[in-house]
């Protein structure tokens, strides 16, 4: 029996049916994975195992409890996450907004699902290294040069991802977090470059997105202030960008949707980069 040919009415569905390749940009959530000391770590345990209770028909079920901070693993920052001099983005008073134990303004549930253009700027490749040195500060010129090299640049409403190569240390939490060595990331002028391109979000394969100096930890986070507080641009951290970079995929359809955690400051996410099968 032959399979009927379906001509979809929706062009987007037609593109999907024609064949797409999906890149998973999330790190796995597992006990013991790298986690900033500022946030509670991820824990999962089975609360019911098969056989603990067996129904009369022989069926059984298993289930778990998950405990995690909102900024653990691959996650997105809501605008409620950072304040400066008592103010959130849009001059919202942070003390008033957080009254009652959850944010009444700029909570993570207010982030709209993202289905938009995405670009990858491979800063490690731009410097000819598998991974940037610990503590390296990515400048606006680095972003400009990487955009020229890839032949793409962020546009208004797009998402810009930054590949540093740092996720190679993901299975070594001490090296990945770089408390003593520092972690590569964006400098303030690079953050302003992103803001000038009017992206809606930016992400990287590191713990804090921005440059972390050796031995200083998260003492100051100026890039978070510039993006979240001054410009309302979301930040995505702990991304897995290796495969995308190795394949040389610089432009793609980006998909991300946070959990609707009402009044939360962040949410675990599983972002996707989607390209057509004929992508060269």
C-alpha cells in the first residue's frame, strides 16, 4: 500500500517534513554536574520504584523527585535575576517586585517562547584554539572578527551564541567552574556590541557567560548588569555548543521555551538549533 503524499498548508511544516537536523544545545542534568556556588545543585532520586506497588492487573510505576535551583545546568536568566542600585530592567523597584516570595515583575514566566534566527560566533576557532584560555576576556572586536569570519551577524530579534570551547571541561567540575583559574567570557564592551545589535538573548558554553577573573569568582558581574538590567536581554548559560561549532553551523533556527515558573528568576531549558538537511 503506497503512502499518501501530504502537501502541508503551512510552509514551516513543509520545511520540517522536507527534512531538518536538530542540534541539542543543553547539557545533561545529573547529580554532581558543575554548578555555581551561588546556586543549589541538581539532585534527582527515585521516590517510587517498580515493584514498590503492583496493581491488581500486574502494572507498576516508577517516579522521582527533582530538586534544583533555577540557574543550574543549561538555563535562561529572567530579567528579575539581577538588579542595580535597587532597580530591575525598566526602572522597576526590585524590593517591591519581590515582595511575597516571588517576583511580580520580570519573572521567568514572562519570557515568551523563542522561535527565531540564531547565530553562532566561534571565538575559539577565530583564535585557532580548541578552547579559549582560562580568564580570557572576549572583546567587541573578537565578536566583530568572528562575525566576519562566519559571514553572519546578529540581527534585531535574534539570539547570539558564543562558542569558547570551555564545555570540554564539563566532566571536570573544578576545571569547568575555574574558581582559581578564571573562565573565558564576554567583557563589557562585547556586551554593548550585542546590545547594539538588539538581540533578545545571548548564550555561551560557560558558567557565567561573562569573563571570570582568576581567584575572583562572581565578585562583580558587569555584563549581567548591561544585558539584563540596562537592555532587557536574556542570558543563557551552560550551553553545549561543541557539535554546532565542529559542524561549522553559523546560522540556524533557534528554539527555546522556559518553564512557566511564576515569579522565578531563571529556568532550566533545552534549547535547539534547527537546520535543513540540505544545509551546507
